[in-house]
C-alpha cells in the first residue's frame, strides 16, 4: 500500500487575489515540475485564441476570468500561456471513470483516474462575484467535483474522447457551474448552453433534493431529472446519444446496477461515504494502470454544507464543515492522508527518501 497526502487549501479575497494565491502555491509545489513537462506537449496539441476565450469567460463566468489573470501572475507565466494551459478551452481530458449517487440532499462520488495527473489539492474558495465552493482542483483553476455555498453539488463522468469539438473541458465546465448556479435547474440550463469539448455526463444534486444527469457531447446535450434520487456512471442512456458511447460499456452498466441497488433505504453522509470508499465496495476500482483506479471519495451534505473526503481506500474520512469556513472560521485541516493499493507515482507529492539512505 502506498501512503499519499493531499493538501487542503483555503483562499479568500478578490478573484484576482485568489488566483495569485493559488498560482503561487502551485508553483511552489512538486506538481509544478510535472505541469512544465506537460506544457511541452500542450503547445503542440491544440490552439487557443485569447480573445475567444476571454469572450466566453466574460459571458458565462467573469470572475473566473479575473482569477485566471491572477493565476498567471502567481505562476509567473504570460496570460497567453496560462490561458492555453489552464483555461480548459480546446484542451483534452484523458479517459477516467467515476460513479455518483445522489439522494435526500446527500451527494456521494468516487473519482476514478490515473495517479500521475492528480493534483492533490482540495480547494475552499470565497471570492467576489461567484459562489464560494469546496472541491478538488483539476487543470489548475477547474474542479473535479464540488459543493457551493448554495448547496449545489456536481461531478463529471467520462463517456468518450473521440471526435472532440470546439469548447471547454469538463473541469472548467464544472467550475463555471459551481461559480454561477444555485439550483439543479440552473446547472442543467448552463450546461445546455456552454460549448463542450468532449463527451461527459454531469451528475448534479441540490439542497432541495433535486437531481439531474446532463449527458453532453460536442454534438448534442440531453438531460434527465428527478425530484428524489439519481445515480450516474460512464455511459449515455438517452436514445439520441447512444451512438456517442464507447463500444465496451458493460462495466459501466454493471456499476450503474450496483449503484441502483445502493439507493434502497435512507442515506447518511457518513454511510454514503463508507459505502463508496471501502476497497471491497462493488464500485471501488483498482485498475490504476489503465486509468481506472479510485483516487478519492467525496460525500457532500447539500443542506448543511459539510463534506467527508478520503483518498484511496479504507480511511475513516476527513470531515470538513464548509458552512463554518464560510463564516470566517480558520481551516484547521491541512492534509488528507490515504492509502492506495497501487505503486503508480503521484506527481503532486514530494518524493520521500527511503529509510537508511542518505543523499549524495
């Protein structure tokens, strides 16, 4: 088993100041060297037009445009380079898994992916002009999943990467929803309007218990909603989008069946977390080499604005009272520790020296 430690970071202020702060912290982390290496590939993989990205951000999430300007200052890059690498426009997002269950104001999710791209940063942000939120970072300014101050939770689920279109990747789309939407209906409406780079599901739940799954591809967006509960895996179910699925989706369908079985009976924040997080769970994934291993589990209480998070498998989970942090309470938790049944490298961590060995 591998011991992994992720950071918990809180930042408040203007969007620009938060961007500077988070950019500085990224530059000082081991993850930055990996991003510099990735930058060499990004430059040759896709193109972005600064004015086009700016117009898109200003239309849908102006505060995030301010933040990315601050982020550029924080990491010491030009705005053009920062927008190309971190805006999520025309970039790509590798294959990933993910399962989610939403019921009675509780949203639970496993994020399944490969360790090497994981950023290991749980961010709590409180900025002007956007809803405050808690969530794991993805592609710098984006979010892998999250909960905002209005009690809206969401996460994304990879479906297919073939035939990408002109648009934003999943992490940026998730961030824009958290920044600007208070209800499930608002989130569905925004995701129908925004341009999508790749094919993903977006699972959504709010404090009223309203749930939705948005099935989005560059060629069309469908959604289905529920006043009660909902589950989501990694394939489209709407007839109009079935052709967008990968050829092999039997595992995703099987996992969806397990999730439906878990819907029976009441759900609690801790109970939901534990049912997803244990290694023996039918939805916990261990195929890390094939980009399909469970990296983290999150459980959000949309009504009380609290969370339980865990890395890897089998931990007790770390409880975070987001509502108290919103009122100004100091964030006491600095690290989340987890154990992984895998040996793949996490680039966000310092490489620890082996016992008994000295440096040259």
